[in-house]
């Protein structure tokens, strides 16, 4: 393993503060190896509705701030629930703001999925993010079925995954893929 520090930027598809997707991202952040720092994006819910007329010099400050964090990141983590068989509107809006920008192409990305279901949203996100030229690192995929469980059961699952090394293993696989791509 490398001693180089990695900065990962996490994008949450749910804007609820107590969502299971956010809880999984927080668990990854809190149990990451010391050489990996994870910041969870808190800007998605504040973004205006995407309008191509507002790109360029008129790009909103929150979009610029999110894009700068993405540029600085060695990789992205996405955790997203499935809403009505699709990508939540606010999250899709955030992705739309990034489509024509140069921060995302070829950026490594790992999925962290907080449900035992929701494969449709994973397929939709894979299609959208691949179209945006992100590099999805399949071997780093993490599924921890928190959805539908009580807070206590969620906490127990997170603790068990941390103790068993599941969280760390996904992050280390992601690190290896990032380092191999960097050459």
C-alpha cells in the first residue's frame, strides 16, 4: 500500500441528514485508514435547477465550489438511494451541472450502496456516470444494507462492517485502482 494521502469527495444522492446513504458515507469517512480523508459534499441541496444558460461566467458559486472539490479529489464516492425507480431529482440536477465541465472526466468513482435493493438506480447511475466519462471502479463496490432498519440496527451493522474490515477493504481496493491508473 502507498503512504501517499488520498482525498476522496463523497456525493450523497439523498439530501436527508439522517439518510442511510449519508450514514454509509459517514461510516466510510469515520473508519477510513489515516492515509485516506473523505469529505462529504453538503452543496447538492443548495444548487439551483440546472440551466445551460447559467453556465460559463454565470455559473453559480455553489456549483463552482463543488466542481473545485471534485477537481482536487483523487476519487469520488457516490451513495444514492432509488426514488420511484430512478435517480433522486436533486442528485441528477447536481450531475447535470457537471456534465459539460472538465473536472469529472476519467475521475475514479466507487459506489457505496446502503440498501439490499435499488439495483435499478445503480444501473441508471452507471449509465449516466459512464456517459460523463467517470471511471467506475467495480472492485471497490460496497453494499451495506442499512435501509429499512432501526437506528440501533444500522449502528450495529456499521460497527460490524468496521470490525470485519469491510469498509476499509473497499477503500483499499479503491486506493489500489486509483494508484494503478495514476501509474
